[in-house]
C-alpha cells in the first residue's frame, strides 16, 4: 500500500464532511468525534515525520554543497 500526503489530505476532508453531517447526533456523533481524534493523531504524526524527512534532506543538501534539496519520495504527490 502506497499512500501519499494527498491521500492523507483527502481522508482529512472526508472526516470533516462526516463530522458536518446534520443528522449525526448522540452516540453516533460521539463515535465520529472519537474517530476524528484518532485520525487527527495519526495525521499529525505522519506530517511530523514528513517534516523531519524534509529537514534531513535540506541538511544533506547544505552539507554536501548541492544547490537544492531533493524532494523525498514520501513527500511527492
């Protein structure tokens, strides 16, 4: 399975749409809120990981004297 940050973005917007459903209430709403919190936690970790990979690539480029950093594969769309 190969997911991209674009896929993550799509999942986050889909979750936002589910939370915005007007007929969602009670236990169903609470379950969806808990699901959203879990998704947000995982998404935050994925984004932090991507940021770390990008920082490492920039550091490599500066250290090795290359004119610009390469975009890490995991950050490609």
